[in-house]
C-alpha cells in the first residue's frame, strides 16, 4: 500500500505535529472509560468502603471495652487467622481488630478489580477491534492505556481516601496517635490496589487475549497472597518478597510506617513503565509472543466437545495445576514450622492440644485448595456460556451434535479436572508435610480431605449450568458473583449477622472439615445431589430454548 | 412449534413461519422452498429475517408458528440426525482464536461426518487458504473461507449459506461459483442467502425475496422476470410521443430525441410493432434484472431513506 503513495504524501507535514503526541486524546479517552465503567467503578467504591465502614461500626458495638478487645486479640492469634488475613500488629485495639478482619479482603479485592478494569479497557478492546477504530483517529499510541491507568489509579485513591475518612469517622485510631493510623490504612489499601493496576497493565501487554491477561494478572496477585501467607505463618522474612506484605508492613494503628508505600508506588511506576515500553515495541493486536504457524490438520479427538474443550482450555488447566502444586507444596512445607511454633509458643495456643492445632491448620489448608479448585472449575463451567455468547457454539451445533452431549462432555472438564487438582493438591500437601514428620500416610489423608470438597466445587459448576439454561444473559457475572458471595460469606458472614444455619449450609462450610473432623457422608451426598439437580435443570432448559449469542 | 411437512422433492419446505423475539416480530408468515438438486436464492435487506430463518432451519432457534421441514425432518427435534446431511456457512464466521484454520475445518467436517483429506486439500488450494495460520490472525474473508472450505469438503446433501461471499474478493467469488456449480451437478441442494443480485442471478434456479419477515416474491428467475418490465431505449426521428399512450408503456421520457420507457412483458409484441412502424434508428431493450425486482419491493424504503427518514 505504502509503495503506491508518493514519498511526499508520507512525509508531508501535517498540522503542528503535536497532535501526533503519544498522549494525544487522553482526555477524551478518560471520559470514554468513565462512561463505559461508571457502574463498575461506583460499585467497587461503594462495596469496598461500605464493607470497611460496616466492619468498623459492627466491631464498635461488639467490643465496647478494652477487655473484650484483649480477649478478641487472644482468640485471633491462630495460624488460621494469620494464614488467611494476617494478624494486626495492634490486635488489641479496635482499629487493629478491624484491620485483621477486613484489610486483606479489601486490599486484594481492589488489586484484582484494578487489574481486571485495566485489561478491560486495554487488551479486551484491542482483541475486539475497538481500539483499532479509536487509533485510526487522532489518538496517541499510549493515550488509551494512560487514560485507563489514570481512571483506575483514581479508583484506588478514592477507595483509600474513603476508607481513611470512614476510619476517622469511626474513631479507629488508638487514643493519642492522632489520625496517622487512618491515613496509613487508606494509603496501604490504595497502594496494594495500584500494584494490581500495574500487574494488570503488564499482563494486558504480554498476553494476546483478554482471558489470558486476566488469568495472568490473577495468578500474579494470588502468588503475592500465597507468598505473604507463607511469610505470616513463618518467620516473616518472605513478607518483603510480596507487595501485599509491604502493605501489611505499613501497620496502621501500630507501627504506622509510611515508607513501604514508597515501595508500592515505585513498583507500580516500574510496572507501568514496562507496560509502556512493551506497547511501544509491539504491533497493535499482538502480544509479546509472536504468532507461529500451527498444524494444518486436527486429530480426530478434537471433533468431540470434550477433546476440543481440553485443547482450548489446556493453557488455563496447566496454569491452575501449577498454581495448585506450588500452593500445596508451600502449604505443606510451612505446617512443620507451625508445629514448632505451636510447641514453643505460650498464650492461647497452649489451650489447644498440639494434634488438634495441627489438624485445624491442615483442614484450613485443605479448604484453601478446595477454593482454588473452585475458581478453576467455575472458569471452565462459565466457558459454556462464553462459547454461546461469542457465537462459536453454533458452528458445533450445526454439526451432528446434540446440545445435551455438547454440554455434558464440556462439563467433564471441570468435573474431572477439579477432582484431579483436589487430589493432587491435597496429596502433595500431605506428602510434603508427611516428609517433614516421617509420616507418609499424610498424603492419603490430605488427598481425601481435599477431594471431600469436590461436591462443593460441583455446586458452583451446577450454578453455572443452571444459569446457562435459565438466565443466559447474566449467567457469567452471576456465577462469578456466587463464587465471590460464598467466599465473602465464609470470611465475613458473622460480621454481617448472617444466621449460623445459613453459614453452615454454604457448600464450603458444609464439607466435613478434615482432618480436624471425621468424614461424614451425609453432607457430601446432599451436596452431590444438589449439584446434580442444578446441572440437570440447566441442561433441561438449555436443550429447549433458543441459542442466544451476545 | 413447527410441524413436519413431508415432501422428498423439497430439501427445505417452509410455510407461514413465525418467530418473535420478545415484542419484535422477526418472521411473520414466511414461505420458502428449496427443491432438491437446485440452487435457491434467498434475497432480502439486512434485518429482514434471512439469518433468523437459517438459524431455525439449523434448530438453533425454535419457531413460534408455521410449518418447517428440512430434508423431510423437523429441524428442532431431529437436529442431530439432520445435521449429518447439512453444511452451514454463517454470515459472520466465529472461530476458535487459538486454533488454526486447518484444525477448525477438520473439527467442523468431522462433526457432520467423515473427513476426506483429498477434498479438503482441493478446496484449500482452490480458495488459496493457508491452513496453518491461527484463526485470530485471519481477516474476515479468510474466516469465511474456512467455513466455506469446511462446508464444501463435507459430504452434505444440503448447503445452507448465509451471505457466504460478503468478505471474498472477485477471484474467490469465481472459485465460489465454480464450487456451487459442482455441488449442483452432484445433485445436491443449496439455499443461498445474499444481497448480491449478480451472484444470485448467476447461480440460482429459483429466488425467494423477503421483506420484514414475510415472503414477497418467489419463483424461478424466468417467472419473476415475467412480472417486471423491460427497459426500452430507442432513437426515433418523429412521432415518438405517440408511444406514450400505448397500453403497457410506463415512465415515458424523451431526451434529445432519445425515447426511454418501460414496457410490461405482456404488452411487448404490440409495443415493438408500434416502434417498428416509426422507423427507429436504434433500439436497446434490457431484460429486467433481479436488482430491478428487488428495488420494486424495497423502492419505498429506499425513497424514504433518500428523504432522510431513517426508520
């Protein structure tokens, strides 16, 4: 094409030249991103600040005296709390209690939210071809990305400021420490959120699909979380390897350190610089890895929905398997450290017998593996609706393939896949732990404890299929919402005053808490039946309704 | 719910088909038949219901009324068995972005039957398609070629083609024409949805024209031509004005001694005799094109659009 144009047409000066700035049109893009995401942005601010405010006001009424706070601090000092949320350095203050309950959930949610919002305006739009249309206008190379960073950076700042204000309003700062603790709390949340933004920005440049970018960003953030978990259970040195650990080290209401914020901001700037550099170097529409030619023929197994699904999801499946293996081995290796800690430590731990303490921790870790498996299975199960929405399922259903067979074969992936990763994760956890205590039977025990979560995982698959059948247009967000709701209810249920029977009935709570509790077949049978019922009703409806793209 | 109409001479038989999406009536009494062994053109503007009809024929949508028969079966209840004998090319081809075109073709062909690598190779060659490229790297035209190669390499009795050439260049359209003629020669049936008149005129034995979900015209190309007027231009020295009053003559104008008018096909002998009596210096008669037929049915909409009245 260019060859057909006279050289002068290419070289001719156009306007002032300033219009071709790499940042031309940022303002317009900021408005576009805010307009497209106004509901999402508002929901993130309201949910995160609201969650903080609610925990603060609830704990104010729950712990009216210093004695009650001291008791709560003692009760909180368990490996479970340390592993899941970390323990405040000022656990015996009201602010510290709120930090222990809410900081980790809020900060990690904001990080993941910022990462997803960045890939949504970045890689997802580029993949869909919208960015191409925008870039054909007078829009600088980095304008769209920069606008998205500005908007999401502001989101982090607004959430941080909102939390600081809510903390001031609730008077969470311990007497005589001024308002620094509140400001530190807000800043630490915003800082972790900013790192999430940076991770999302780089992931969107490296991966060539939005799904891949989201998976990569989530994996990195979950990796940060696991590193700090190991750090909080061990001697703490690993805390400095994880940006989430830096946020924790700011210690609002206790150490009140500002300087780890500089680390968080510096990492964010570095990540954004890397993202910008990649954007300068790469072609529009491509990722870091060049597209290579592939096979000209497909093996026979790809013609079956299960075979094709396996081929298409093999990247995420390998990723999740690695995630489970690494987590399980990390978990397994820290249990023995905890063992020593439990023997040495005085205080509330002595009230627990050593065996129960270890088993409680093992049961918690098995539950964590169950949760990772649930995310994998949910991702695989919602892809049925994704395939319908993108229109790609029509090509398959236009062949001699019934909808029931298509759906059932595709569901083999989350069903078998989650059973495999549960067994693998639990088995490895037990094997690594067992190798430190010379008890190889732990591998079998822990594999069983983790596989017991399979029916609970299948409930989420069932929800995805039921929604696919009955409410396809909202199936994807509602399925993920159901997973998030279960997670939040399990973590924060008692704060929100949810009745105990409801909390106990949640799929993940209903599973026998092994090895602390004994295996009990009743709940497992009920969960399996409910999951089967959900899948059945979903497929029943799916085979009777119109196929609906979009 | 549709009922089966059995007629082995018809690959597709649709009577009074209705389909609603909420309060929108997408199809309201559509009739369409595709005789076995023939190519049937299916014409209509965007949004007139062509794709909805094809998706009902594929059992992807459920009809809300009327009778539909596909290869003698019910497209909803017998979908799986029927799809062994049907190949489909969608108007907007979606592929698996991280699979190659060659892989996608094999998957699509095997879903309906067995794969003949020789035919696949012939079609890949004819459409000049690189099967080793990932689908996300393909242009719209190349994605369409993937679906076309898959459809033509399979052993289907009936091809359902939804604007199959909208992304192809003229060379590839020639390859497409050749392929459809081969398909027809093999005794297979084709339903070709399109808004490219020339393509339908070149390939189709019969045409059905729809508008707003209803069939407005249906028949062989010859039959439909019969319904329209031939455009005549003639240069006559004197007396041309007399022609204007003849029965069957319409839209008569004279510019620089050149008389132009439309003639009903039935009135043609009488008009030609009258013209001959006036010693014409030249005479040009153009047969009605499908485009003229089409414009007759959509003329009011086109006029409304020209007047700035966008729906």
